[in-house]
C-alpha cells in the first residue's frame, strides 16, 4: 500500500516518511466513537491547513479516512468538535446562526447541525448507493461537509449578529 500523502510504501500501520496512520478496515460505529474520543486529546496538523485542504481538495480528507489513512488530517470528530465550539461561541454572541432561528428547547445552532448531518447522510446514502459506501461512510463524509461549512460561515454569522437588528428567519 502506498501512502496517500507522500506516495511512499507503507510497511506497518504508519508511513515511515510522513507519519500518516493507515488502518485497512472499513468505517464502523467503533471507528467513529474512537475518533471522537481522540479528537478531544490531540491535534496533529494545523487547523488552517486542514480547512484549506478541505476547501481546495474536498475529496481528499474523507477519502483518506475511508481508505484507512486516519491520522494525517483532522478526523471527522475533530472537525465536529471545532464546529460545535464555533456554534457554542456563536450562541453566546447571538441566539441564531446566519439569521436562522429554529423553535426548539435546545439551541437552534445545534438543531441545524444535527438535522443537516442526518438528512444529508440518509439522502447521500440513497442517492449514491451505486458507490457501495455504507451508512457510516456517508455519515463521515457529511460530518466533514457540514462541519466545514459551519466553520467557514461562523465569521459571517457573528458579523450579522453583531451588526444587524432583527435579521431572523423563523
């Protein structure tokens, strides 16, 4: 197997050149839970470098994760944790995200986050069933996708909350 980052041969679970972790197993619930746990305790690469790669080469990070390369770029748990922290910060500044308010007992930001992830996961699973990705692999792709967009739109939402009055969509 060749490393997806530096194209050197991988002998064990790590690339001897760049340190990319490789695990030749499909994504499961245990994989997701393990990555969320890991996301609390470590950050390997720069936040801005991961965002740049996610924007300029959107297929790179989820594809690496699906193919077993799981330590070079941020895991979906790290992206989700960062997006959740941005939403928490946005909630402390204003009570909406991009002017959207959802009537709920919990924060509208988190309703939007979870609703988008789950709706996109099920719809992409059904639409792209011919690619033979399981539901967990679609979940990973959509956690990356929704988290990235929340991270990118956080500054805009903050500016709108601080400058405009009554800019809400209910």
